């Protein structure tokens, strides 16, 4: 009888993590045609930490669309609310309401943008606060994983005693 192994959703090694984010690996998973038009990387801390961020499905969807427009780390995204609304199948007002909730949750900051002639254009959305919050969540998740791993080890071998350095030399 085959032993069932627990399947994890997280790559086990740094090499596996690198491979998981490799466009060739993504093409193998999603199809080259899909990846060729572009892709966005979403940290698992965002998805798994949604409740901790205290945001609903609509706010998460708006964040995903903002992230999809964030192409360079030094240049924050600036899609229009109409573009996001069209993609989500909701009105501009629904997107505005989601943006207000994201600002109140201190996950984004809207910055005005202007055309060269002085006219207003779409806002820029600073995601720096979201990144900082996700770093906190990721650190807590890593700590919980380490504690769970240690607890599992103790449960499997409860009487295992560590040898002191002096005993190891003797």
C-alpha cells in the first residue's frame, strides 16, 4: 500500500521558489499563450491574509487589478477607475467605494496626477503601505510555520533529547 504524502502549496526550497516564478514554468502551468500576454505576481500573504487586512472580495479584486498595472517597482500604478470597473463588471462608483475602503484600511494612498496642460488624469495608487502590511503578515506566517514544524517534530519524537555540546564531545 502506498503511503500518502501531504501536498504542500509552498515550494520547499529556494530553487523551487525561483522555478515557480520562472516564466517558462508559468507557461508550463498556465499555457504559453496565456503567459505571453503578461502576468501579475500576487504574494500568498495577500490572498491568505485577506481577513487580517479586513478587506472584502471587491477590495481584494480592486487590489489585484492595481497590482496587474504595477509593472516597475519605482513607478506606482495609475489605471483609471473606469478601466478597473469595466474589467470587474461594476460601475465606477463601486470602484470608488472600494478605493475609499482600501484607503481607510491604510493599504493604498491615492495621489493626484496631472497632464502636461494641467488637466487631471487618473490617480496614481501608492501600494507601499500594502507592501509593509504584507511583510508583517508574511513574518507572522513564517513564524507560525516554524512553530508548527517544531511542534510536529516534538509530536513525532516526544522523547527525543538533544545532546548537550559537552556530551557530544565525550
